[in-house]
């Protein structure tokens, strides 16, 4: 047998290296404390990888990490946060082929469509990065008062934000939910798409090799119906985006909103209403509504000098 034929035969008998991914919490990649994982398949039901099946304890660990990172991230300059978000886009650009393959496999779209979705996801990071040092001017202001005072209103981050990543739009939807949360100084606990988690896992690897401080973004994979209630009811989570409650098996976004009301969380509902809740069209041009949903307004009075 010729050397070429031998190499071909070896390639035909080579076993696949099946991946078992971990969580992304506090800038590290721990295994789920439950020790569980589940199979991720493509749009045709073919095996892609194993993903960690996160638990209540994993969600709590993610919240602790997010709270620990909040002061440093919120205290960073807006210009620095913009640089960090732009760096995420740079790292994603370098891994474009992997993102395209995972979006195509998970969402069952053509290669051309997958390339367009990945490009839009990278561009969205750049779009929000550009807003980082402009939010205060646009959303804050100097208020007229009847007295010799300056009265200044300025936006501030609300704290730790839980985010249910969209179920169908595994990358563009994920970025559209995550980027507006962290651009203003919030930290995030993200529960990925249950059936299409691979782009989120690859994004976590991009975050780990960019300049994002550990704990600013924490990514948990697993069953939405199992983990989402613990994020919604956690008293150290200040706000929650329920985008991923639409189309999630066994999940009622109304029940999650009720759980969030226990500590007066800010809540962003999915599009639609009740059982008709759906994911928004993530390909539309973004605006600042998802940024302002997770901001507080701080007003400061200062006497005028002579």
C-alpha cells in the first residue's frame, strides 16, 4: 500500500475527539458541580458536543462572581469599557470560521446566512463599544432648578443582571442581549440557549482571551426550566432579561417575572404577550432601549460658586 493510501486509511479509521465543554464563571472554566452534561445536536439531530448541565449551585456561584466583579467594572472609565468591548469584536473576528460553523449547524441556516449573522454579531459589539463613553451625555443632563444650585442627573449601572439568552438566535440574539448589559458597567449572569449553546461557549472562550475582567460575564449552560427560576428569584440579582423565556420548553415568563418581583428586580419581558411571547427580530438595527433598561439615574445637587 502506498504512503498516500495508508494516510487515507488512517484518516478513515480515526476516532472523533468529542468535546465536553465546561461553564464560564469568574473568568475560569469550572465543571458543573452536579457533574452532569447533556448532548448538543445539530439541526439534523447529529451529535456536536457535550455541554455542562448547570445547576442551582452553579447559578449561585455565577451571581457571586458577578457581584464580586461589579465594583471594578462599574468603576472603570467608560472609555476603557468601550475598548474592552471592541477587543471582544477583534477576538471574535479571529475565530469567525468557528462561529460560522456553529451557527450554521445549530440553527440550520445556509453558510451565507451564518456568515451574515456572525458579521452582524461582531458589528454589534463595535456598535455598543462606540456608545460606552457617550451614554452619560445622551442619557444624563443638567436640570434647571429654582435656586443657586447645579442639579445634575447621570446614568449609573444597576448591578448584577441575569440574562436568558434567546433560544433560536444562538449568537446574534445572545450578543444583542449581553452587550447592552455590560457596556454601562453592569455585570452579567447568562443562561445560554438550551439546544444551541455552542456559540455562547465559544464566545466565553473569546471573552477569556480578551480584556474582559473575570466575573464581568458568567455563562451557564443547561436546562432553561431548571436554572432560570433560581436566577429570577435570586435576591442578589438586580435585574433580568427574559428574552430567552420565549420558546423555552417548560418555561412561563410570567412565573419568572413573579419570582423577580420578590426583590423588585428590573424586568425586560420577551416580545409578544403571554403564550404568544416570541423572540424579537435581532437583525433589526439596535437602539438604546436595552441599555436604559438596566440603568439607574443618580441626581447630584451642588451649590454654585460666585
